[in-house]
């Protein structure tokens, strides 16, 4: 990407336009992006994994509360706020500067009764969250070099996430370019906490791990109805996802 497409540069981050898309990068990273937004469709989710992370909603009856760990440019929070008004979202972001860039460049709405952004370490927030519960946890936080954040992949962290999920709730985790050693440790960790798991493959280097609190109620008619309703609002492909699982 050429420097003249840079919209804003800070010590840590760079906002850049290329090919009709707006990107949020770490300042010195020329390859990966923290957030991608289509300028012509700013409320959509161009990154496939962000869409896949939402698909297990079809298995949750009457979901109301979402916890997003790793806000970034806020595309998932913005999408939920616009297309799924029945959901309340808490977005966690460790860096206040990222929140400011999300709001000034990526259209993240201000806080209201359905969206609350909290600047805090995700592991600390979950550990101190008390008895308040949620239906869906979206975990999408990476550190320098887009490496997994160790504190967000410990047995204690996953146990705390399991604790704050309502029965039948789901946690989805973005798994990106794991080493074989990391992947083995990750599977051992989540298997010790969540008994029901499904890996949703996206590409050879990326996928989403869906982790259920307890076993989902596989009333396929009810799940299919929810998927159809969610598709009518979002067009994300809930019905195709459900059909694929049903036929496995």
C-alpha cells in the first residue's frame, strides 16, 4: 500500500485506504490488518471469519447479551448494533487509542443502551465480571505481530468465560495461523473446560472454534427457524451453516 493512501498515522497505529477499503494496521506492519471496512458498505463484515464467529447464534434461543473481547475497529460491534437490535453488546478493548480510531474512522456508534465499550484487559474483565451472564462471547484479540495473547488462552481464562456464559451459550474464538505446538496446547486447554466443541474451518491458516456451555439443544426445527430469521436480518448464511452441521 502506498504511503499517500494513509489517512492517519500515530505512534502505534496506521489508518489506510486501498482498493475501496479502509484498514487499521499496527504502525509498522505492512501485511496484516486489525480491521477492514468496505467504504461502499461500511456496516457489513468483509472479513469472513468475523461472519463465521456469529453463526452459532442460531443455536441460542432468545439470545440477548454479547461480550466481544478485542474490539479493534469495531466492525462486529457495529454490525450487531445495526442488524441485531435485540442484542446488547459489551466490547472490550485494552487500548483507548483503538477505540478512538474506531469511532473517528470506522463509524463505531457511541455507547447507548445496546452498546457499551470498556477499555480494559479482557482477562481482567472476565475474571471480575461477577454474576452477570451473557449468551455469546466473541474472542478476537491478538498482540504484536498478530500473535495470540497468552492471557486469553489459559485454563483459568476459559473457565471464567464458561462461568459467565448462560446455559447453552457459546464462545467463539478466532484461531489464526497457529503453530502446531500452540494448536495442540489450545485444544488441550479448551477441551478441559468445554465438552462440546466445533471447529469451523475458513482457510488452511484460519478457523473459528465454537465452544458450547453444555450440549446444545438440537431441536433442528427451532434452530432452522432461528437461522432463517437471522438470515432475513443479516444475510450471513445462518441457514447454510445449520444445514451443514445437521447433515454431518
